[in-house]
């Protein structure tokens, strides 16, 4: 049985990936800085990452259906 495909990234995970270099310079580590910033983002700012996550999820579903 082939391994299960990886799950698509969440909006929060995409935010960390996009901003990782900048967050790495923050004291306390990447995850602590990301969590603090994510909480401070407006809904409109978070929507950008939600849209990216939804798009990746749809692409993954299409790829799975083609196999």
C-alpha cells in the first residue's frame, strides 16, 4: 500500500513558511514570534493565507483524482 499523501498546509503554517527568515531573528524562536504575530493579524491579513491554503488543498485534491 503506498503511503498516504501529505496533508496540505494550513493558513498558519503557510504564514510561518513565508515569514520564517524574518521570524528567525526574533528572540524566543520562530514559533513564539509567529504565534504572537498571527494573533495580531487582522482577518483580512489572515485571509491571504487562508486563500493560499485553500488553493493548495484544491490542487492536491485534483492531483489525487488524476492518479
